[in-house]
């Protein structure tokens, strides 16, 4: 009997694996590996598509965030000089006051 002729199963009472001959495999399990493989492939394909979609969305959000971040940095930079002038004027008024 070759390695392909024996299926291993976990014997829960002993905590180890014991060989199970294919002829002792229940009829409802025979041929199920094809269905399992098709389901697994379908699920893997769906997961792959979801990962690609998520990656694209993350890229778009990152670009938008970078654009907003750059715009805020530019606005703050533009406002620094006028705000500095206002601070100086307030300081002068406080000294006089």
C-alpha cells in the first residue's frame, strides 16, 4: 500500500494521527476534494480582487490626504507673515496701553 493509498486522520482520543484506508472513507466524502478546491480557488480569487480594490482606494485616499496636507501647509506658510505683523501690532498696543 503506497502513500497515496492511505489518508491520515487525527485520532482525538490519542492526540496523534492514524492511517485510514480509502475504502473506509464515507461515500459522502469521496470526490469532495474537487468541490473544496473549486471553493477555495473562488474564495482566493474573491479575496485577491478585494485586496486590489482596497489597495486602489487606499492610494486614492493617500493622494487626497497628501493634497490636503500640502494645501494646509501652503496656507499656513502664506498666513505666517500677516499673523506675525498682527502679533507685532498687538504687542505694541499692549506696551502703550
